[in-house]
């Protein structure tokens, strides 16, 4: 395990945070993916903290999976996320494989890495997504969520 991943793992253990599963890869950067999920608006969104020997730590979540499969939807979503990407510093949205993905990038050298910053960014992500998730889903689906009746969200 790389040194930043060791620090992150130690912070998790010290704070009795046991919701992450560490997956070590055997790549040239000694990448460790810490996988978990966050609950936002009643949905469990997968989240991964990617820690390697580069100068970055990436926190990634799939906000909406496999639902941007039409050009009109893609155009609506891309307009919305362009606005959001210009507005928020740490949050960057993009569409990959018909899914809406959110990345948060943290600069972190091996010696200067502070694992508590990752905790702060995760807390900010939950707060941010709680605020914007309904509007994002409205953008994807092209309408407001119905108040009554069956719903995916």
C-alpha cells in the first residue's frame, strides 16, 4: 500500500470508520481504491476514494447511472453541468458511459497528505448533492418528480 493510502487507512481505523473497502491494484502508481457509498435523497450512491502515488487524490461518485442515453438528455445535462462546473471549485461533473459522474480532486503530495481533508470533502459532497440532487434528476428526466405514485427517486 502506498504511503498516502496507509495514512488514509490509519485515519479510518483511528476514527472507527468501517464503511470503506480497500482494493489494491498492482499498477505503476500503487493505486488503492477505497470503496463505499453515500446516501443522498434516499439513494445510495457509490463512492470511491482513489489514492495513488501521484500528486492527486480523487473522490468519485456516480450520481446517476446509465440514464443519459439520448441526445436530448445529454444536451440538457451537459448544459446544466457546465453551469455547475463553473460555479463550484472542488466539484466537477461529467458524463461517462451514459452516467453522470462527480469528481472531487485534492492535491496531495506523499508528505503533505492530510486524510482529514478527504473526510471534509466527502462531507461537502453529501451536503452539496443533497442540495442539487433533485434538480439534477429533474434535468435528466426532463420533468419534476411527481409528488404521488411510483417513482425511481
